[in-house]
C-alpha cells in the first residue's frame, strides 16, 4: 500500500512524514524500451489552463509513451527548483530517513550518470517534520561546507545499511558523523542551525507544495511534470522521467 502525505500536512502538521510506498516496488530496474510509438500530451497555455497539443516525441524514443494522469502529473503552476540556464532540470525530492529513497538511490545514480550534459540534477531534501528536517539541515550544511558530493550516499548507507547513524540522531551526533569528511563537528552543527540553511529548508518546502509532492522518492522534470514511484516500480518511474527529459530536450531544440 502506498503511503501518501496530503499537501496540507506539509504546512499544518510538520511533525508527520511519509516515505512513499510502504512496500518496495516489484520492478527495481529500468525497463528496456521496445517498439515505436507516438502520442499527444497536454501542456499549459499562457493563461495557465491545460490545453492539448501534439507532443514532441523524442526522435529515438521506442516503446509505450508515458501517459499524463497515469505515469506522471502535469504541474500547471509548477516552477523549477533552480535556475535552468538552458538546461532541463530533474529535481529529486528525497529524504535521508526514507528507506525507499535509500533503495532508489543506487538506481538513480546509475540512471543520472547516463544523462546528456544539458540535463541538470537538483537534489531537494523533503522537510516533512522531525528527523526529516534535521537531515535536510544536514544536507544543506554539507552543501554549504563543500562536502555534499562525498557524503550524500554515505549518509544513506550509514542510516539504512550500516546503522551507524540513527534516524533520530541529534545535530551534534550528525556533526560528529560528518567529521570523517574533513569538517569540524561544531562548525557543521552550527551551520545546520544557521540562517542560510533555514532559508533553504523553506525553499524546499515551497517547492514541495508547488510540485504537489505526496511521498518520496519523487522526480520533478523542469517544474512541469511530477513522477512518483508506485507499485509499477522504480524502473517505470525512471523510464517515464527519461521520456519527459527527452521530450523537453527535443522541444527546446
């Protein structure tokens, strides 16, 4: 059964959190495409009203075309998380304490390594309350102090495989964990609780509301499309994202 958190909880009940599906999806790999197809897809008009037009189907795309309302959700009022600078953005909304995000992470890492250079990955920690906020603070502190790249996957591993970090760890305990990456624990802890990190937490919450995030992991393509994991599995999720990325790249060209 897939667990979902209503958007109202993101604002009114910050101490509650969801991690997406309660069962790991059966399909844990990206499916191989087969057979060519064409389709139409809705898009937002200048007034914000959804209209239907012929989709820009990527020239090399093969297999079933993902369907709006089934495989992904259109975000008529969505916005990218970060400036695009001519790139196509894939924003991953995740939580370090989410076991499904930990399972998804190695698949996502392999998937994103094959993306073209004009595709931008933005990592967005979900701040759903309690330990979600604490670990979102840790993410932004690591980014601020320049140790995010080497620590990101290590945090997932420490929480879900090695169990050397607790989901309910204090900022001081988390600071001690990050010491292995060459940062002073006290500096890390104070950075977690600083103004800049707080501003990023608010920004990530606003993005989650705009993007209609109901669980993690989720992918948001260019602020236009939301792709959520469900019982069809991580592979379907990534293939849908791949199609939407290719569609956006084709449209921009």
